[in-house]
């Protein structure tokens, strides 16, 4: 294998405009609109019949690494079932994003009325480092996580 990195993470949503505003609030910016329909070749590549979709690729504007989400509202075919109900279900469960001020971000999300699962929790990683994290949900209930890594080294 010759894998060199992660290209993007696809997040399906029920209401593109509502979800787009949510992810813009987190710092993502739209940089490419996904075509509403595509070729039979593209539909086959994603294992779907011909489709209609509304969406875009969004990039985290203040990231030193290129962090991209592919935010899609499937018009046809459409599935109204909810996302994963918990974080222990097999499959891709959540997306972890890094932050440099976890407490400010926690308070910001609380003030915006976003469903947050808990206050930031601390995990000791080694004698010289630890992290803090918390999980929250997007408008469709998709789990997201914010993580800040701290080093005790001076």
C-alpha cells in the first residue's frame, strides 16, 4: 500500500443549509460545491444508483493541516434513519478535531445551545503529557469530539 494521508471525512446530513451553518460556526469554509448529479461511473464508484445531492467540500480555515469534510444532503435516494445512536457501535463513530483552547470552545458550544455530552475530561497520556476532550453532536446527532493535548515539559 502507498497511503500518504487522509483526504476528507464524509458527513451526511438531513438539511444541508442548517448543517453548513453549524460547520461554519466551527470554523469550516466551503471551497467546492459538489455537483447535484454525476456520471454513472461516479455513482457506481460509490455503490449507488444515479443520485441527486446537495453539498460541498469544506476546509477548516484556521488549521495548519488541511482538514476537510464532505458535507452532503442526499436528495435522491434519501434515507431518514438517524446516525449512530452511541459511540460503541461498530463502524466510524466520531470525528475528533483538535483545539488550542478547549475550555473556551466548550463554553462557546454551550452558549450556542449545542448538545454537549460532558465537560472536558482529562486523560493522562504519559508522565509528561495529557489531553482533555469532550464530545458533542451536530444538528443531525452525528458525534464530534474536540481534543487539546498538553505537555508538562518545560
